[in-house]
C-alpha cells in the first residue's frame, strides 16, 4: 500500500510539473482561484501527505531559517502598514511556493532522483504547449509578440528557453548519438527555440544564449578530447537553425538594440518611480499591504516592480533582503557542490534564467523558479550523492 501511495505522489509531481506550463489557464474563466497550475499544486501537496511522507528539515535548517525570517519580516511589516486600500498581511502564493520548496526536497529525500525525472515532466508540458501552437490552439499575438493561452510573452519565452536547454543537455550527455529519441529531441528543441524567438523576450533569449554557452563550455571541460567532436556537431546544428530564426524576427532584434540604448520596455521608469519609496522605508519596507498602497499611489494599480530586488526591499526593506540574499547564496553554493561531486551542471545552468528573472521580472510567485531553487539544493540532502541518481542515468537519455 505504501508503495502504491508513493507512486501516486510521484505521478502527482509529474502532473504538477507538466501543468506549470498552463499555470494561467483558469478552469472557471477569469477567476484565478482554480487555475490548472494552482489546482495541480494542491493535488501534489495532498498526494505527498497521502503517501505518508513527512516534511523533514534535516540539513535544511539554514535554508529554513533564511526563508522563515524573510517571510516573517514581511508579514510583521504588513501588519504595521494596514490601510484602507489593502489589508493584505500574507501573500498565499508566496507562502505556497515556500512550502512547496521544502516538500519537493523532502520528496527527493524519500525517493532519490524524483526531481531529476520530474523536471522532464515540465519539458514535456512545454512540448505540448509547442504542439498547441502547430495546431493553432491558444495562440495570441500582442504587439507582435507570441502569447499562448493568455500567458505573458516573457514567461512563454522563459519556459521555451529552459525546456530547450533541458533537452539539449540530455542530448549532449548521449554524445549526440543518432537515435530516434535524439531526432525527436532535436525537432522539439528547434520548435521551442522558434517559439522563444517569436515571444521576442529579451530575458528569455539572453538566458538561452547564456545557458547554451556555459553548457557547451562545461561539457567540453570534462573531457575535451572525447567531447570536441560532439560539441562541434551540436554547435553547427544550432547555428544552422538558430541564426535564421533570429534574423527573421525584426522585433526581437530591435528590442535587443533598444536594451543596449537603455530602453527596457518601461522597466527603467517603474524602477525610477519606486526608488523614492524604497529609501523612505529602507530598513523594514512596507509589507504586502503597504506595497499595495505605495503602488496604487504611484500608478493607480498594483504594479510589479519587474525587479525582485526592488520588490523585496519594498516588502521588507534591507532586513528581508538580507535574509533573501542569504538564502540565494546558500542555493548557489549547494549547486556548486553538486557540480564538484558529480560534474553535473544543469542546476547551475538553470540559475541563469532565474537570475535574469530576478533582475527584470518576477520569481517569488513563479512555481518553476522555486522548483529550480529546490533542484539546486539536492546535493545538501546527502553526504555523498550516489551516481545512480545522476540525471545522466535517466531513461530519456539512453
């Protein structure tokens, strides 16, 4: 019975990761309460406890303390900044993601390798999203930028960038062998790269190029003589497909040149208007409730700062930012440990789009970003991670 329950929890995790690609697809029209991503998230959490798993913080104490302190500071600040515009003391989306972070790591502790496998559930969801484009389902263009199922173009681009790198990573670990599986990977990756470019997302494109560069560099550094030829083959294929895609999209090229000139699609204006409020309450911020008041006072609506550093300062000031920074530094060094032990670097690669979104988008409410953080913390769960749980041992690759 326990084994059956464990299978249910595993399937629920795969379903959850798959559905993240449809996170804003709401089951009840405009209401966000029953979005697919949120619903499958609760299903996964329920299945986790149904499997008789118990959340464990062993070896996670410092991560727990940093996140708990970060969240508590903001909640306390919120209680001091209640106003007639907002009484939001707790952001339940952020709270759910923090809980999910520890549940994912506990699941990995009970079933080593499950996060490695589940990340391909996310890639499968992105492939499904790409197929929907081919079928003409859920397609929208806003200002010339691709949107699928009403989701933000930047988010679509980031998903395509992450999943294409995941598939390319599995491809290079097979040394670019010509198999039916690898051919499907190349076809799927080509489509996702095309859709990423169609989204005209600068953060997605730059993240993809950064991940691709470091992936090839780290892959080649392990065994240069053996891996030089596969590296040249993959590089040639990518250049053959990628360059025409890029050159065919004038909007993306213009947006990249605009970035060079300092035009960040209005983000720089948002940052400029928020900065005086940051300095007025630099120590403890305004909390969730105070942030709503500040934002509506400036813009007339609750507007994202499109920069997580500014967002955290507005929520909890320097104190909350210090705990948030401490948490992220821990994640980074744990990821380095994974690379030093196993020479696996997919986690490090995924931190590139995470950093891109920290600087120009949102991560606190993004489930895939919290999964990336959890994925990078796998190495802390055991003293010597076992080779049999390596991502290179997944059935997808062989």
